[in-house]
């Protein structure tokens, strides 16, 4: 009977830990998705700025020849 109670305690502790880790995993999935979206926005902004730089640099480079 004592070993059965000990096993139940361990089982309940493990179930609680799985629940905790599952919650943390869900939170981290949300953080990861937010980071991916931020990265995509920044990559798009970089592309826009690079294109703007090319537009500004092209006439200046053309005039110096």
C-alpha cells in the first residue's frame, strides 16, 4: 500500500510537471510566432530601405561619370 501511494505521488508530480511544461511551451510558441512576424517586418523594411538607397544612389553615381 505504501509503495502504491508513493507511486501515485510521483505520478501526480509528473502530471503536474507535464502540465506546467505544456503551458510554457504554448507561451514560447506565441513568443516565437511574434518574433517571426517581427523578423519578417524588419526584413521587408530593410528591402524597402535598400531600394530607396539604390534610387538615391543611382542618380548621384550617374552624375559623377
